[in-house]
C-alpha cells in the first residue's frame, strides 16, 4: 500500500472531523461551527503541503510535470 506515512496526530484530527461531519450530515444539522470549518481548512492545507513535500522527495518527476503545466 502506498502512503505518505502521515503523523498519527494528523490522522487522528482528520478522523475527529470525519466523525463529526458524519453525525452532522445524518443527525444534527448545524453541528459544525465556523471555527471548526476554519480549522479543517487549515488542516487540509497542511496535509496538502505534507503530500507535496513527500512527492518532491519520493517522486520528483511527478512534481516536475505538474510544475510545467502551470
């Protein structure tokens, strides 16, 4: 299996948000606060940076191709 070997704390945070999202989607509308939405956006951006760093390290040819598309 391919993985970036993300930190366990990062994965736990995503799991917390996932569980809360599922509850709010099925049981209680409006359960997610604006602050939590902002925190999730920060977390998602952090994960993107981690993935990009991993790609540059492990598969730089993929990142070079992406850079050329810009």
